[in-house]
C-alpha cells in the first residue's frame, strides 16, 4: 500500500540537510554521479510545503501562463479542461526519445491528457486536444512512477506537464516516500509559469522544453496563445538556472540539465534564428539542442496553405547551419 498523500502538512521549519544521513536512509549510492535531490526536500519537509503551495494555485488557477482563474478544486474547468485530478493517456518505457533520455532501458514516460497549447499541427492531438485518457488521483500517478522504476527505466518523463504541476508534486511526494529514486524529466511545450517552475527547483532533474517560436504572431496563429517567445524564454532561463547544461553518465544517459527541442517548420514560420541566437547568447553555447525534422501537416495543418507540406532538406540544413554560426555544437539532430 502506498503511504497516502494528504493536503494538510505539518509546516516544519527547514533544517540544513545532512546528505550522508539521507543517502544512507534511502540506500542512495554515494559513489554515483546522481542523487535524488527530491529526497532531500522530502526529508526536510520542503517537498510537503511545495505541494501545499502548488495546490493553492488550483483555487484560482494560474498554474500555467494562461491564468484562467477558475476554481479547479471546485470542479471548474479552464482551457486545459482538467480539474483537481490529472488525466493520463498512457505510461510506458519509451525508447524513441533522445538518446540521453531513452538510453538502453527506456524513459519512463507518462503522457498527460490535454495541454495549455492549441497547436493546429499537433501530432498527438487525440491526447492533447481531443481528451483521450483517464482521470487519476495522486496515489495512482505515484504508482505509475514506481511501476516504471521497477521496469528499469532510467527516469520518469512527464509529457505535457505544464497544467498539472500541483498534481505532479503531490504524486512525487507520495512516490518518494515509497521508494522512487530515479531522475525526473519535465517534458514541456515550453509555455510554463516561472512561479510554478520555482516550485520544481530541486525536484526536477532534467528539463526538456520545446522552443517552438521566436515570433509572437506565429504562436498566436498556430498555437492560440499570446506572448509565447517572452514566456518561453523566461521559462527556459529559469530551467537553466536550476539545472545547468546537460550532464551524462558513463553510458551517455542524462542525469541532470537542460535539453531543448526546436521543431523546424516550413517557410521559416518558427523564426528559428531568434531561438538559436537566444540559446547561444542568453543561455549557454553548451546547451544540448535537438533540432527536429519531424514536421508534417498533422491535425488541422491542412487548413493553412503555408503549413500544408513537409519542410525541405534545405530548410532543415539552414537551421543546422545557424546553430554552427552561433556556436551551438551539442546537437541531437532528427
């Protein structure tokens, strides 16, 4: 039986963590280049405090930058159509992520239903916009994490988590009490609240955001949101502040750090150079970047003439060349 998460916590004052004692208690390998930092937060009661703080944001929801203001605890639904409980479409060991994420045993991926973006070209629209999935409470979500760890996955990979940060924190709190020890990956469309990200500081090990657009007009037209470049750049800056450049173990598996995805779009609709320049000059030239070539006219992209084709090899090569010009060399192309 899982130890049950409860909303009310004892608000103990924080004490400086004795890491050796915590590592011994949780059977963590002192010689490893990775340790589960969320266990330190668990031991000091800070993780419990974070859950309670995040949960309060559901009462007048500003969990993501859309800030719908609905009372999700009272059953009201905003743009994400998600209430007090998260919805999950599937969870499994994923072998198709970037090599540092999937490794040999796979990434323990949990696909959350719904999204705070409304991309007309979404390749997973049945999940993100049509609502395929089921509602789960925090205990069920915690058991999914533990099940994926038992199956040997290198990490727990939260896909489309931006609208369910409180639910994720609650589940991590429960899972950590019951043996979760592996890194956590925050795999996001990149439209994230900096305030929520700060609650994840010391909880998430690997941030994997999209940087979709350097142009606000394109974000409004194709994803139905405002201020994407500003919000996205602020979020990525905060992510990098927390975890730094991507670090790998001896087998090339990610332990901690930032991995950015950028999907190249036809007709340079994403304005890719702005993104490449930002990463090189404002984040780090050692940023690990996946410049993605997978765009195809999925979902409703066929309604837009400029989106209704695959990108050309020349368009893709142009963005790769931009990365070289600006000094980005850690590329996971594909």
